[in-house]
């Protein structure tokens, strides 16, 4: 065929392939699904069975058939969606409608397609979760609308007793974001070392997820975000201030791939989610409350406290919450039971195969205690299952064990499909506590500590209770409640303290303290001990996380046994109310009224509202002083 010119029919193809939100000025298609282009011939007509056309599709800097980054194919009678193929779907004439289909396992990325001697077109190929032959296939339209196409979402923070929904603008279809995501793949060290092999690896969502888990942090590479958890955020932006991924990704791209300052776990996870969705991998952000960071893989977190019940910092922490992502894909490298959601964590915590990355590991493998399954199952298993041992260190250096009831891996949460409600997915990670299945999983994972540990009932019970009037800016009471379930009189010492903390477990200043040397309880009695928290004391100590750690330590003088109760409380920021004025219409400006009531006894000065939203603010942050 002697081709004069062509029309890539971008609007039709991009809409058909659900990529039109990226724009329709260039061809962006999904693998394993046909797209159509119109060819106008310089001379001659198309004759079925007589005319021929040699097509070559290539991606990456060193295309090769061996690596699957180059495919040669001619015209067939019909499209074959299982491999690269082309077929003419128009009647004979000087205008030819050519249907082309890529293999459902072709590497994703930028392609050139050569048609005969004179035609050369360019397009971008993405994963296709609508295609049954693709490893990321997902068989549910509502889920696809949420996990691939939705540009805004909710990330849960706060505490497990009080999850706080934080809105996030993923913005994966905003102008230029897809190009940034492809550049992230090109800047990864594996690509810089061996581009041919890396581009070949891009056929596999397991490989791409693992690359993204390393590239969203900058610990080993030219990654997107620099993490910071201590000592202020000079020279950058506080992680609390980001409201979406767009600005972060654009900043990285325009600043010559220098890391954007600063991220913490929910920011790393949200950016990874934006990139995954942009490339076509279904993805969601999940939050694990009371998340263990076990750095020696013994599935035990040893927590030290002093005689006031205050924690002594150690390398192993329990984070108030920790966020990661789940990507949806098959695992042909494992048994078929382990297809589906795969946990992947871009926050730099521990090295995996020499690089700061984590996952993807099947969520099902965590539930079943299959710790040999790739990748990084022991670390994720510990995050949701590690046992907590509390050790009291006395002034003279001696230590003793303390009974405590902290259970890690609580209320694992994600945004529900199609609504802003919280979906609890703990059951996907863990069997019911105390069930036979849980014991089986622990046996498989060699989680000896949990198998040996049976909750002893000491007869004395210690708990921390709070009321609903805990608002930032107010004074309020919290209570240590001691109950004597024994038949005998009890005499105890109760130490009840409070301090501010960050979400990753690091501690700030003391907000209130009480030491009662003589708490007497008759059999069956209960005693409520209040501790007053005054804004004048805690206000200046609070971090941006708004968290206060309450700790109560009880010593039974008769048995010398000690018990610890810990509760992290989160103080709500005042609600920002948004009221839309008039009726919103497509492609027309809309007016909104934003209100905030100051809960403090002091004026707030030099305030600024900042707003962003997918397809609302043009991918920018709008600020109003």
C-alpha cells in the first residue's frame, strides 16, 4: 500500500480505550484492544487478498523481538486480540480503515509503528484492566471507575479509635502527568543500567509496581519524594500541606528530577496510586492503624518504658497509622489463589534486594502466613501481626516485663467504591483473632510468640476512657479506669501521663501528669482517675498530627505485677465548610463560599485557603488570602 497521509482518529480511539481524560490530541491506547486509523493512499486502491502492508511496532531505545520490545506483523483477515495484528475493515478503495491490536502482554510505554515504507506513527500503550487477557484485568465496572478512572479519593489518618478522612486529588489525567509517569520509569536505575531489559520488564505489572515502589522515594535513585519525619520542614513543604499528587509530580519533572521535599507515608502512597492509575494498574491507598515497624524480622516489637510509663525511644516503633498501596494483578509466579490485590509500600523503611522498596506481595499471602512468597512478605506480615512486649527499665538499670494489650494491625481501611465511606478490609489481611485459621497462619509464619501467648486475666483491669468533647483549643478530661475483678482488697500505684506525639510514634512534650501512690480498691470496685489536659499546656506542643499519647501504668503492691494501658487520641481540626452558590454547569465558572469557625481563644492571623480539584482548578492550587 502506497500511503500518502493518515488520521489517527485520536478522539474516537482514546474515548473507546478510556484514555480521553488525558486529552485527545495524541493517540493513547490500551493493550489487547483494537484501535482504528484511516489511511489515505497516494496511488492505487486496497484490494483484499492482494494488497499487503508490513507493520513494525517498537518501544524503548533497543527494540528487539527477543525482548518483546519489537513486533513485526502483516495484514490478517481478522484481528487476533491475543497478539500484535492488523486487519482492514473498510471496503476496497483509496481510503483504508486499518484496525490494529497490540498483544495483551506487550510492554507499556511510548511506541513507534512503521507502516510499509512511508508511514510512521507514534502512540502510548497502557495496561488494560478492561481486557481479560491482561494481567491487570478487573471484572467489575464500579471498581474500575474507582480504582483506575477516579481522580479524587480519601486517605484515612487520625487514630484507629477515630479515623479521619483526608481528601486527596490523585489527578492522574491532568495535563502532562502521564508523561511524568513515563519519565519516572525511564529514570529508574534498572532502566539506566540496561534499558532494553527494563523496557521488556514493563510488560509485567509485578515488575512495574516494584520499580514504582522504589522510585516514589529518592533513597537510592532520582526518585520523586524525600521523606522527613523530624525537626521541621525548612527548604520544602510540610507533608501535611499537600492536597494532591499533581503539584508533586510536576515539581519533580520541572526541577530536573530532584526529589520534592517533603513526604510522609500517606504522601508516598498517594503519589504511587496516581502513577499506577495513570499507567492503567487498578490501585487503592490503604491505612493500617497501629502499624509495627519490625526491623529484625522476629515478629516482636520490644517497647521500653521508664517508671513514669513514658516510652524510651528505640529503633522498633509502632506507628499510629501507616499507609501503603494495593495494586490489582495476577501472580503467574505464584499459585492462582494469590491473584488480586498486592500490597506495595513506597515509604522507605527497610531495604529489599539492596533497594528501599517493598512488595508487591499478595494480601492473601499475608493472611495465610505464607512468608516465602515474593516480595517482602515478612515485613508486611509484621506490620499487621507483630506481637508487642513492654519492658519497664528502672533507674538502677534493672528491667521487668509489663502486661499490655496493644494489638497491632487494627481497622485496616480504604475508601469504599463509589462513596466516601470507609471500607474496613482487615479481614483481607488477618483471620479473626483467636480463630483456628489464625493459629494455622501463625504456625506457617513461625510466629511463635503469638502461639505461646495466651491473654492472662490478672483480675485487675486498666483502661483509658475519653469523652467526646476533645476539641483542639478546649480543656478536657481523660480518665484512667481501674477495675478490681478479684475477691480481695487491692492496693496499687497509678502513674497517669500524657505527651504529644507524631503519627510515626516519636514523642514530644509532657501535657499533664499524675502519680497516685495509694489507689485502694475493694473486691469488684472500679475507680476513675481524671487527668485534665489544658490547651494552655498542650497547644504549643502539638505537632501537625494533632496527636496526644495517654499512658497509664498500674503497679499491684501485693503481686508486684505491672500493667500498662496506652491510648493515642487525635484532636479534630475545625471543619471547613464549602457551599456552592448557584447551579454548577459544565465549562462555566462556579462560585463557592468557604467558612471556618475559629475554636481557639486567640485570633488566627494571616490565614490562607488553598483549593485544588481534578478538572476544577486546571491542575493548579488556587490560594485565597
